[in-house]
C-alpha cells in the first residue's frame, strides 16, 4: 500500500517502522482546589526539572548546532516571563497546574498564529510543544520519547515534536514519516538539517504496523508498506542503486566542472530566496545565474521596500563571497501575478503588460528595486539583468533609469559598484535574432529557454491542451539559441542558459556543442548537471550540434542526440 | 531614559533564533526595556520571547529601543549593536 506525502528531505531507504505514540491526553479544563502558592510552587519545580533535562540534551547534542539552537529557543520559551505570568493568571482562575501550563502556551501560540506569517505559525508549534512538555513534567505522565531508540528505524507518527527529535539519538533514525507537519515546520527543518529522508503531511500513516518493513522514497514523496518478500528485496536494491548514484554525485560537490576533453564549464544556480542560495552553496555552485526577485513581490499586501530588498540582496551576495550573482529585475506578469500592483487580468498575459514593460512604464517602482540592487553591489560580485527585452530601445531606456537610480544614491553619498555589469534575458525571438545588436549594448546574455520556446513556437506553456507541441529541442528554437551564443562569443560577452533546458540531460550535449559555457539550474539539479557535463566530449558535441541544426523537427533532433549518447551518460537519464 | 532608533537589516526580520539571542541578552540587564515597531505601532518587551515574536518585526522595519533604569545606557548600546549585526 502506498502512502503519499510531501518530501521534506530527499532520500530512499528501506527499514523497520517504529511507531511513535501520540501525546497523552490532558484535560485543559481541569480545575483544582490547590492553594495558589502551592500550585505556583508545583509549576516552578517542574520548570526547574525540565531546565535540567534540556541542559542535558544540549550537552548530548553539543556538536550539532541546529539541535542546540532549537533547544536553546525552547528553553527561552520555558523560562519566559510572559509565559510565567500567563500561567499564574490561569492558576488564579483555579485551573490545575498542568491545565494552566497548557492553556498559557496555547494562548501565546494562538497570538502568533493569528499574525498570519507562516514562519511565526511554526514557532507557535514550538510554544505548544513546551506547554505539553511542562504539563507532562507536572503530572508525571510520559512524554512520547524517542531518546532511547537503540536500533535503526523509520519513525512513523501522527506528529513528532521538534523537542523530541532534538532529544533523540538521531544516528538510529533512518527516515521519518509524519501525518501532520509542513516542510517549513521545525521538525522538518531539523530532519533536513540532520540529513534524514522525511515525508510530511501523509494520509494513511495509521496503516503502517509496528516493526513492519517499509520502503520510504522521500525523493518521490511517498512510502510503501505491507510489502511482500519479493517487494522488500527489489526495494532494497532500488534504494541501494539510488544511494550509490547519490554518493557518486556528492563527489562533484566541490569540483569545478570540465568536459571530458578538459574545457571548463561554469555551473550556477537559479534561486528565489536566501534558503535556496544556501542549497546552491551546499552543492558547490559557481555563483547564481538567476535570482528571481519577483517572489519578493508576490503574495504580499504591500510592495517590498528598498530596505527590505536591499537586506535580501545583500545577504545573498555576501553568502557567495565574490562569486558572481545575477539579479534579475522583477519579472511580474504572464503567469506570475502580484496582488498589490493591481494589474488586472489580460486576455493574453504572456504577450501583455509584464516584466520590463511594467518597469519602464512605472519608473518609480523600478528605481526602488534598482537602488536596492546597486546598494547591495557594494558587498560582492553583483550583476543586473533585465527580463523580456524585445527592442534595443528598451535596454537604452532601462540603462537611463539605472543612471537616475545611481544619481539618487550619489546625492545621499551611498556607495555602490559604479561599473555594475548589465545583461539581458534572451527570451523573445526578436532578441535572439537581433543578438548581434544587443551584444553591443550589454555585458552578458542569459537565454530563458522556457519563454523563448513558447514565443518561438507560439505555444502557451501553461496550457495543457497544447503541451505536446511545446519542445525546446525544436530546430526553430535551437537556431535562435545558436545565433545568440554565436553573437555573444563573437562580441566576447558571457552567455548562459537559465531555463529548464539547461538541466535537461538530452539538451545538455547540444547546448555544449553550440558553444555554451555556462549553465544555470535549480540547486537540486546542480550535481547531476555537473556529472553529465563531465561525460561530454566537446568536439563530438560540436559535430552533433552542426547536424542538429540541419534537421527539421524536434523529434529528429532528440533521436540524433539519443543515438549518440555514451552508455555511461545513459545511466543518468 | 535612553533611546535609539534602529533599522532591521537582516532579511528574515527578528524570527526564532535572533529572538532567542536577543531575549538572552536583554535579560542580562536590570533596566526596563521597550522595543517599538514603528511599522505597525506594536510595542515589545525584549525580555520576553512571546512579546518579541508577536510584534512581528520584519526586514526593513524601523524600530525604537527605549530603556529606563540603572544600566540603561549599556543596555541600549549592546542591544543596538546586536540588532545591527544580525545577518540571517
């Protein structure tokens, strides 16, 4: 039987299920006739004992910063003056000590939840967790504890609290399957920090029996229980093959990438926030090829201020410590709407008021972002990129507005990089065809293959009905890419591809053959990209590209590439 | 009374980990402390993590730190330094 969930940390494992019982039921309406001072003393003693216990856990986890940070925060909550005052208030209302501990935690948790910030709602869980721990300590009831786990297991539970995971000996935890929880919950963050394959939000965890063998495919976001002997064997093999491949890929983490004939290729990442920047760093990215800033604008009541943007860009560029970070100015419109801009809906959103078109039309909005980027440029190797360019006049106008933003900073005496490199996305057919003209105006190109494909083939990439017509390997698209790369190389400027195509195993050899030297992909695909590039011989790829450009359909191109893949390369597709 | 105006520079604002550190630091001082979030008018007690988190101090917020008591000058100086140094 298959149990579906959401992947919180990838991995594949076969192991014995260890069911972690749910929390004990405590009556939070329970009243007492205890004298107030006696009741206060009782809670006070429980807090002291819990403090001693947390100190012990901290000592045990002293080499794991994530765990000690978490325990530190929970201890701060436990000893908080506002928490204590709230407990005393409930004790005065004659609630029992355990009920007061629970209620006070819940009350504060509710306040945080009502603020509507997902990060703070997760902290609300930590507060409830501490309330529960304290109530258990007061009553002497057992708190579901996994700190004594003594053999390898996949933990299965309705909900696992961050503090129980922090207290556990995690070397025995091979996987985690949870009914509740989200990928941003503290438990999920902890599990991913500890490198434990985890799925959350799983329906049907109650079907897993204690000690039965379970196959957890956290990469795919599911688990399978009730396995036959044959199943077990095949899943053990499957997990082994997967883990071997992952191990091979991990070797590429800190490697610079060269084709098999020794040409250096730069491999960078697409990100949308600081957390993805950390992932990119973790996998040894050569920088950031595309920082999608529109996500700072989406799902917000107000436009992000210059300060907020500056803080975000600065933190990312500092993380990369001199490696290039390309920030793309907001690409709003098309399939990405922003409430607070009140854009309204359009008949033909992809051909409409979007990206640079909005920015040139609303220069105030544009300058706010440009100032934030410029200010961040003082802290590292930052580059600016404009999206959705189809006319050289747009580049000239955008540069003019950038100049104004620079002058505004000059007036205030704010420092920034005066020679910040400027580039454009090549995603309209016009930009690709006129790449020779654009190459004289900018310092780099980045080919947005998703949009370039949809505009060249006139296929809406969000429309399922025409999905079979969408193919980036169409020679129509390839000739535009070839022209773009040729013009960039001729002008001596950098060119990269940052669309899905850059991480597509079939497209990689032909892109290399067309002369591409820089690939930008999501962090999760970076290691595979590095592995694949290292298997390609550039001379062979060049011939392949020449052949491919002569063909007339995407199907023929795909067949040509597949026929020429080496056996070692095929293993990874 | 001593007070100082500050801007929150780290991109995630005062969330769990910085809040924990800030509370630990604030509790080293005997003076009364207030952190006023000018973006939404809420007032936090930096000595309480409940109070601090529920004030929802986001990146770019301008805040004012007020202290009253024997060690107020030192408290404002050290807490301001801590807030300025936040990076994540």
